[in-house]
C-alpha cells in the first residue's frame, strides 16, 4: 500500500499537477470552496438554487472582465472572481438571483474603484454580502445552514491550513480562532459554568471557520506586517465576541471585518512592509491584484 501511495505521489509531482497547485494559493482555495459547496448541497441537503449561483458568477466575472479589458487587472485574475463567487454561494442567503448578481458586481467592482496604495479596502465576498444586507433588507448570513459538525470543522480546517500556509497568512486564522476560543471559554465555562459542549457548539460553526480561514485572511486586505496581522486578528475576534454575546448580532465577525478593513492602509503606512502579490514571481506589484 505504501509503495502504491509513493508511486502515486511521485506521478502527481512529476506530472506537474502539484507544482501547478502550489504556484498560486487561489488554486487550493477554489478546490476547497468547491468541495465545501458540494458538501453543503449533497451531505447537508441544502436547497441549492443554481440560478442564484449562476447570477453571482455572472456578476463577479462581468466586473473582473471589465477590469481586464481596461488593463486594470491581469488576465489570470478571473481566478479571483471565481473565489469571490464561491464565497458568496457559501455564505450569503437571499431571496432573489438579482441580489446575488449585484452582490457579485459590487464585490469585485469595489476592488478597482476604491484603492489605497495599490490595495483594495475590503475582502470582495465580505463587501458584497454586507452591502446587500444593508441596501436590500432581503439578504442575510445563515450560520445555521452549516450545522455544528466536528467532521465539517475538520474538513474546513485542514483545507484552510493548506491554502493559508501557501499564501503565508496562516497566523491570522489561527490567532483569530484561538482568541475567540479563549474568550468564549472564559465566558461559557469559567463565568457561566456551562458544559464544554456549549463551548464546542459555539465555535464549531462552519460559517465561522470559513470566515476565519478564507475571509479574514485575505492577503490583499490584511496588514502587510506579520506582527500587525496578529494584533489585527485579536482585535477582530475580541469585537466579534462582544457584539455576538452582548448585542446578539448575527454574523458579527462579518460586520466587524467590513468596518475594520479600511483601517489597514493606515497600519501599512505605519509599519512600512511590502504589499502581498498573488504572482510571487513578479516584482511588479502594480500589475497584480485579487
């Protein structure tokens, strides 16, 4: 069995598949997100609305294609549009396909319309979801659709680690989850005296882990400095904990991230670190974007 596994691994490596996957962190991310969407539809029995998924795809790809046409973004940046599409499909709920269409347009469009120091201010999926909640009143975040399965947390966690370790943002996801876990433990177990099962239920939501490993860790909207990113993650976790437990705000981390990310240009200005680039072989950061 071990010989077969070694031969398979060697074949994959020499065929260039592994090299291609590791050439861009978005490759792992797209595969992971597709797996999560399939898990939700086929294992969790979601009522998949393909019209809404297609509408999100049309919105994101239209905005990204316009940016490519006007040479604001490189031709390979359609991968980023697909990442945003999948993020919307995984985390956003709405009654109409039109809301998904506009969410996709707003999510990607803001990347090119609002920029500071060659970085956009918001994670695209986060921006699209929150903006549609604000302006439509018919969109929402549904943490309950994921349940609280330990298997789901394991799948999301391990896939997320693979993605983030490849784009050097692993520390943000770990610090965010660890900070939230410590705060919830102090409140749920030490202060309220509840069982640890309650604690596990609160931190094992699939939407929370997707946020922690694929949204707050967006390298294009997080601080460039490693130390600043750690402080950033603790800040997001602390405010999210407060709003969720004392003001009962649904999807608190999404709201905190939305209002906090415009601060990152100030942090980058003070810390003076080089911008992240998806194309690691390129030295021209002005031609790379998510």
